[in-house]
C-alpha cells in the first residue's frame, strides 16, 4: 500500500495488486480486515460499517506520487468540492455509465 486516507464519508487507498486478484476480492479483503480492526480497537465505533459499493480506478506507476499527494490532502481538497461531486465528475469525465441510485448508499 502506498497510501490510505480520506474524510468522514470516504476513504482512498493507493495500492498495487497482482493481476490474479479481482478488484472485488481486494476491496472485500480491505473492508473485512479494516472493519475487524475498527471494531476491536475502537469500541465507540461499534456501529461502523462500510457501504456496499466502491469505486476503483487504475493509474500508471508514474502517477502514483501524485495520487499519494492527493490522498494525503483530502481534507483540503474537499473544502472546494464534495466527494460526491468529485466522483460524479470523474465518472462523467471517463465516460463511465452509472445510476445515481446505486452510487451512494
């Protein structure tokens, strides 16, 4: 993992994965292990749970320093644009079809 971080309503993870691991398996593993850690370490967050969905984007290794800087600057970045606005902008920019009923749960 290169970086992980976010704000109160989302988390970004920059990592590599072997091509034999599906994205859904990777996300499930991250959510499962982080949920276990949160519940064992922070009992005041007993009601914590991940949303069902996720978004995943691939980037070239040469872009990783920029992605890491972006993740580390989430609080500042989202003062100008909400996470929801940014995700919809990215989906539209890259021509990804989506249904808003299922993007944010």
